[in-house]
C-alpha cells in the first residue's frame, strides 16, 4: 500500500494529538501583566487570522513600546539609586570603619 508522508495524516486517521490544558490564573495588575495579556492575545489572534492585522500589529508595537519604556525607566532609576544612595552609604561606612580601626 501507499504510505502518506503528510504531517496531517495522523489527524486524518483519527489519532489523538497530545493536548495540554493550563488552569487560568490571574495576572498581576501592572504593566507586565498588561503586556503578557496583550501580547499573548494578539499573537494568538494573528495566528488564527482573526481581526484586522493592522490593528493587531499596532497593538503589539504599542505593547512592546510600553514594556521597553517601563524597563528603561526602571533601569535608569536603579542606576541612580546606586549612584546617589548606595555610594554615599558605602562611603560613610568606610569612613566610620577607618575611625574604628584607628581607635
């Protein structure tokens, strides 16, 4: 007999494909939860070819832009805290330790 080499032949023969279900969990109500929800939803709907693709791509672009902007602000603030707060505290501790050693 002839054998089919098509990858969809197992579906046609009634063989069950492996499926996995994940429980729904609530996302955090912050920019990262918004990004995850928006990105997953838009990529899924793009793959299913539902809705206007221009709207989906523009929403993906805006989600990525908001996420990158938020991460940039966080990195900037973290570097400034290190520069102005941590550096001063380390300097003050070193001075106090030098006085302790001299004592």
